[in-house]
C-alpha cells in the first residue's frame, strides 16, 4: 500500500503529499510526486525536523528551485530532489524501523 500511494503522488492537485506516522508521533512525509519529491522526517524523541538529501545534486534543479505542490511552494537545494522509488524505500525503512539507505542523509529542515 505504501508503494502504491507514493507512486501515485503528483506534484499538482490533491494528491501531492503523504505522511506516515509511528505510534509515538514521529513521522516521515513527502511532498511532490514522481521525479520531484521532497522528504522530511520528525522525531518526537529529539524534537528535530529534518529534510532528506542525497549525494547526487540534480543538474536540472539548481539550489532555490521551487517545488510547487498542492499545499504551496518550497525552495529546495539541488540535492533534496528525490524520485518516488527512493521515497518508497525511505517510507519502508521508517515503517520497519530499519536504517535508511546509505545514499540518504538528513539536515535540519529550514526554519528549525
């Protein structure tokens, strides 16, 4: 079901956001869809909200490019753009309390 829902997301329209929450209130969320996804997580234990990034910055999306989705607009760094398949793996790792892939890193989310 996670795979189906994440792969169905689109940057425009009603289905441009998904969140998965654990029993303690921690969550992982995605905005956007397909090849234009942004991922954040919140950990209730540490109180930190962080944004995912990876080792291969996108030449198509330089720093400051806007992700426009159903809830608004976010300026992303070139290494914060994810494809939906990678987001599925991040969500599954969160659900199963597994380590995230080695290619996924986390930094403080803007404003936190």
